[in-house]
């Protein structure tokens, strides 16, 4: 269990704010920090990692105090059990994929598990390649595997997929979900992407101007909208859920989410991640795959 109650004065493009982050994170949870640029999401990650110091407050992880301003405790970053994945990969250019992971390992057991992690992120065939010979998606997988080498209590992801093209981003979302499912490491993700947040998160923490305004499942946060009149939209299928005797389909259109009830036959033509058209007929939405 992670308990966070910290303050920090932030200078942003919109002016100065006095941030106050209060948050409890469950073991093994995947939580996304969601909000506009400048709200303090990345700063919160960096304070958890020990890369920035809060002005006041306390951070406690599984009973261990990482920061306590009242008791003058500030555990150095290298002594905090964290893995951090940045947007820009931050790989050592003269080291191979395997060497990048071995450099992060601290114990014989961690070094022994390097090849298993390389296999987990599907880079076995590229283990002896230098980062300069890899694609952006492959580099990000190396960065993810390296962050997991020390079996961290917390995995921190600062918009790691935002620079990738949509197809590669979706593939790495699937791989990130698989890694989280297999390893069960508590994960905090900074993201602006609604589909990514819904796909990966158990909960999201909405942050505005340095304050966590709401913590809830992502489906609760992104208010469903209804269709009326004659209307046709194109959206991405986020989920298909069976709700006897029909199916409930959730789609992302622009920055909005729409839920529609469809029949079993209609649902059979749809798949998560695929594009679909949403049209209304007599106020009842009809969802069809986009050809």
C-alpha cells in the first residue's frame, strides 16, 4: 500500500500553484494520472521517485517511509524501490539491449533474470543489438524491461508511448497490460490518452492545477453520452461487455465516450481497438464495423 500526502510549489506556464497531492494506491494496482499539461502529473512521479523533493508532507510505501518533512527523512532515489520509464527511452547508446539490462541489475538473481525479461518483452532476437539499430517501439520495450530488472515495488511511466505511431502505441499498450498482469507490480502511468487510460487502468486520479480532484474507475470518469436524432460518428471500440441478453459496447469518439447496446450478431462483427461507425436510427444507436 502506498500513502502520499505532500505539497509542492510549482511554477507553470499558467502561473504559480501550490500543489497538494493526497492519494492512496493499492498493491498491484494500475493507476493513471490524468489531466492537462502543467497540472503536476510528472512532478508527482518525480517526487515519488526521489528526483524532486516535496516542500512538506509524507510518502510511505509498504510501511517504509520514503519522505517525511516533519522527521527530516528523504530517502535517496537509488534506495527507493522504483522503476522509471521516460518518454525518451534514456538508454545507453554504446550498450546492447542485454547490456543495458545487466547494467541496471544489482544482484546475481537480477542478472540471471535478464534474459527472461528480454523474452517477456519479445526482444530475444535483438538482445545483442545497439539501441541505434532499434525502432522507437523496440527501444521503449528495452526501457520497460530495464525498469523491471530490480523487481521494483512501483513502476513509474511518464507518457512512455506518446511519441509512437498509433499502431505501435496500441501494440505496446497490449504488451504493457500483459507485463502488468504477469508481474503484478504497482504501476503509475501519466497519460493524456483516453483510450489508453481506459484500456490499462484499474483507476485514474484526475489532477487539475496541482490537486487530485477525483479517483475512480476510468469508465466512471469519462461520462457516457447518448445519441439523438439522425447522426453518424466514427469511433474506436474500447470494450465489449455481455449484459444478458444484449452486449454493451463502449466507443471513443474524439475526446468523448459513448455506450451503445447491440445484439449478439452486431457484437460478433466488432473487436476491441477496431474502428466502427455509430449511427442513430429512431433514437437507437446502431454500431457497425468500419470497412
